[in-house]
C-alpha cells in the first residue's frame, strides 16, 4: 500500500473521517446524516482497496516470525511497515462493518441502538486510520527505527500492540450479546483491564459480552498474568529447543532473575506450576458449582484462571456476590489468589523445601521475607475489617463466623485480586481505608499481582528497623540487604506516591465524584486490584483513559515503566563528593 498512497493522501482521508465525526458531535442530529457517513465510508473503502491483496498475501504470513525477531533483537523496520498496513486494513474493515447495516434494512440503521453500534465502528476506523497515518510519516518512521528498544520499551510496546489487536476483536459483533453496544473507549478499557489483570470494567461483562468475547477476556487474563515477554521467551525456547541469549537477557533485566543460565528451566517450572494450579483449581470449582448450571466447565476455568492471575474478573453478573459456588468454592478462590500473589520464585522455593526435613530453615531469605509480609498483612487486614465491621448495620446482624469469613475474603481480595463478596458501598469508611492500605502493598515480585509488592514494603521496613537499632547495614534475619535493592524499593515507593497523587488531582478536577471514591479508584487501578466504589462506569472518556494508563503502568511496574521512557540506564563509574544533609 505504501507504493500507492503517501502520508498526504492518508491525512486527507483521516481529516474527512474525523471532520464528519466532529460535526456529528457538535451539531444536532439531522435527517440523512447516517446516510452521509455511509457514503463517506464507501468512498474511503473504494479509494483504499487498490494494491492491498498482494500485500496481504506476501506479508501477513511473516508477522509471527517478525514479532519473535523484534522481541529478541529489536529489529523493527519490516514490522513497522506491516503494522502500518495492518492498521489501514483494520480501518477499512470497520468501515465495511459500518455500511453492513444496509443488509439489515434501512430502518435498522435509524434505530438508536443500531446508530450507536455502527457509529462505534466509524470511531474505531478513525483510530486505526490515525495510527496508519502516523506510522507513514518519515519522521516518525526514522524515530521509531532509530529508537533503542530496551527491555522495558519492548514490554510496553508489546502490551500496546496486544491491546489494539484485542480491541478489534472485542468490538466485532460475535463478541457482544445481541442488542448490546460497546464503545471504542469501553472496549479498550476492558481489554487493558484484562491484560493488566485488574478487573475494573465500565460495563457488566456477563451481560455485555458473548461467550467468544468472554473467551477473549480469559485469554488476555492468562497472557497478562504470565507476562508477554516471559511468554515470548518460553515460546522461543519451545520452538528452538533452547533459549537465545537475547531472550535470556530481556527476561533477566525485566524480572530480575539472577541465574541466566537456568532461565529456560525457570520458565518451564513457571508454566508447569501455572497450568497445574489452574487445572486443580478449575476441577475443584467445577464440583462446587451446581450440576444444572449452564456452561459449568467454562465458569470453573474462567474463575480459576482469573483467581490465580489475581484478575478479579467474573463470568457471573454480580461477580461473587451471592455466588453459586458455596463456601467451598469461595475458599478455593481465596487459596488461588494467595498462591498467585506469592510469586513464582517463592512457589518454586516452597516446593523444593518440602523435600527437606527442616522446611522453614531451608527457605531462602526472599521467601521468608515474602511469607512474613504476607502473613502480617493478612492478619492485620482481617483483624481490622472484622473489628470495624462487626458493629456495622450490614455485617453486625450476621454471626461472628460470617463476619470473620468476609473479613478474611476481603483481606485476601484487596491485595490485587479484586473479587466482590459484598457490595463495596456497604463497607464502612474505616474498612475502606484498610482496603486502600492493603491495595497499596499488593502482591509479590514475579507474581501475577500488582501494587508496590510485599518485598518492597518488607525491605523498607527492614531498613527502617535497622536504622532505629543503629545498624550500619540493612539486614533481615542473618542476611544483609544490598543498597541497590533499597534504592529500587525507595524508587518504587516515590513513583507510586507521585503518580497516584497526580492522577487523584486530575480526576478530582475532571470528575464530579466524592474524593474518597476517586482515591479508591486510583489506588485500585495502580495496584491492579479491580475493586471499585462504583466510579468506573461514571468516568468520563478522559477519566477512563487516565485509569487505563494507571492499570498498564501498575501491571508493567512503575520502575520498568519509567525505564521504558528513559531508555538504557547508565553505569556510573565515578563518585561525586559527599556532603551533609539533615534528615528528620
């Protein structure tokens, strides 16, 4: 297509489409406006179809190989060309869906739901046309080709590319229930929430998405939980029977795995653990569901994957409120959430230590720190919610055993799982504060969870305790914590506070909501939790895009996210003069 159309022609088409959409927003609806948009769509399709079929035949087969090469080496020249052309194809496809309303009769195009539904296709066409036009600009091409594709940037671009592809499929008719409408912003929001294993959604998933749409969400949750780069490295190892040095270095830099020689073995253990735990969880959930339930197996698999990946998505209309699983099923969900939040290095170390008679002593320092932090958070969270809610009008009328079960469930769920057991608005303000504190901490590194991470908080607490004791070095037990680790933990904390405060201020200006509701929404998005006080469906388009940014940054990790923008870190080979700074 590049030989047939230059950037000016694409810009002209983009201006025509955008101008038509802008007029639709500004002026009141006029008779025959939908027909005008149809004629614009037909004109654009006819204008762009030339020269496409030969391109598709020659290049679309190369996409998997080019993606693998880009993940390993950063080679982007041919891949950028294919993304540009593919975006143009997608734009034409959405315009074709726009005019497909003719097959349903002229009257169907005048109905409110039909107009909204087909106008969403028009908006999606403008988005992908804009992407294609930007990638056709020579300055943008040179900039992207000369860009140094660090591990953080590869991860970020991979998530963006996956989100765009999934948004396309989620907006297609087969992904939606009959008569349901999903706007471009809402479709993108759901996709980003699934990839980032968050669980915040602007619509009811069970009532809006069809079974294929829910299968797509399940697929995105699984990829988001494992991580795209880790999945790419594992596929490369399976394809070539060994892991390349490039994939090993990327995995080491992103996931901080010290033993690069055993990277393939580590990834194999991760996938075996993931599939094994999810299989057992799905089996237990299957038998906990009523026999007469429709699509019983799908619901079991969906909730097992969602729970282990700490996603908080549910295929039930009311999440886990009044869940048909029963007490046993809820216990399985909670156990899967805890396992998924511990992190794969901790799970592997726990399995290896079970063979040793002195189980706890054989655990490494990272595992012990993680377990201590998780146990402390679960105990304090459960005690806080139980004590505060036992006297509330909602939970106070129930037995203490029910109150304790609810407190335990929310103490587990708030650490990035995001499942609902009771309506969130029924909880008291003190319990909301406890949930916010649990959400900030989140899960553990190299897990399916988000947040600051348990080891980050554990390292900072150990540093503070060592300072109070007058120790020269920070230590946990009989092990010293390196200054590099402490600096990384402090960096994560500072970035978390700065980004969350900025987002809260922005949403306070743009959204007409209670500040506490906004604070809860921001923390839930950044920690990839998914709990909400009802703010998600009420957010403006700007608010939803900001929350999408927070979810993606929270899943990738704020430190990695910043490295993606900065580029390669420099190795400092000198020291500046030391001076005195007064603290406290």
